[in-house]
C-alpha cells in the first residue's frame, strides 16, 4: 500500500499544475515512510492512503525547512534542495507542500484535520526550540525530550491517533504508542549519528554535534565526565572535528556507557509503547522492534 501512497502524493503534486514544483519535488528522496506505515497498519483503507499522503507532504515540508535552518548539504545521501536550488526555493517548496497538505486535510471529517494541524504547530514549536538549544551546549534532558517530542514525535503521535480515529479504535492508546515510537525513533537516530559511517547515514558522522545538536548520548556523556572532561566536550561543540577529537569522543561515549544508556532509554520507551497495544497487534510490535534495532 505504500506504493499507493506515493502515487497519491504525485497526484497531489500534479494537481498544482506547476512544472517548477514538479522539477523540485522529484529531487526529494523518499525516506522510510514510517508515518505512512503506521497509518496503514492501524487503518488499512482508502481513506488512510489519502491521509498518509497528506502526512508525508507535511513531513517533507518540515525537512525542507530543517535543511535550510541546519545548512545541510545532504538529505538521505543526496544533495539537499537548498544546496542544489538555493534556500529560497527550498523554503517556498516547503510552504507549497504544507499548503497543499492542509488544503487536502480540510476535506476530511473532524477531528482528523485538528489532530494533524495541532501536531504541525507542535512540530514548528519544536523546530524553534531546536534552534534555541543550538546556541550553547544543552545538558538538560527534559529540554531535549521536550524538543524531540514536539519536533519529531508529535506528528507520528498524530498519525497514529488519526488512523485510530478512522478505524474506530482507541485514539488515546494508539496515540501513546505513536508518541513513544517517535521518541525512540529520534533517540536511535541520535545514536546512529555517532556509531555509523557516512556511507550508511547519508551524511557525515557526528554531524549533530557540529550543527549544535546536544543529543541524548552527549548529555549522558556530560553527566559522566569529570570537570576536565566536560571542558573538553564543551570545546568540541559546533566545531569541525579532527580525527583525534572524533576518536576521543567515541572512546568516552563507549567507556562511560553513554551510548548504552541512550539505547536503553529507547528500549524503555518502546516497551511502554508495546504495553498500550493488544496482543494481536503484532505488526505494530514488529515496527517498534525494527526501529530500535535498526542500523541506518
């Protein structure tokens, strides 16, 4: 059914009747389509296909804006739109995708538009908080968790809630599953930024710290280091790392078990999510397990 979601997305783009938009849009690589998989698993129906396509447009729009803010050169291993066509084109394409998604959402029955649009507001607030936190090293776990909930997990949570609404299921339980799925997804992403190579990630290793993102492994590392170690860690924030500095970080992250703690946090969130599900929801259990155990 994911192919049907992609076809619906292309239909939405073609309805805009603008060759420039089509030219830009085909340069955006599709990702894992986690939100669509979640929606279709909870509510396998024609209505869910349309909803998934709208959510994917919103997600793509947010990534276009995110790449401009982060000055990113790559997106999923390919040159980002902002690098190839400029920041203005990336921002405007993002605005167009947002607008088209909201236009289509407006045709859905309540409370579906409200569920999704509220998540987009949270997503934008999360992006703003991410920008604020990037000004200096953030050792506060609560602020980090608030940011990743708003920026990443809120739309995944809303996707699960909206799908449950379509299927006549408990929106609260499925919303909690989606929220924890999103939180775990982001934490695993933050771990992979440290542990995987550029070829696997589609972006440079340890790019988060250079971009001013104090992710959970670095917060745990900060807590575990002595004063001298903390001073060195802070000196590497938003810096182009040398091989020696990268090796120092990776060794300390391993020795202090900061990476292990972050993985355990993701697993804890995953377990809490699975406790919300009925025993027959094996596919949703599989989605969570695969997400936590993934290597890319």
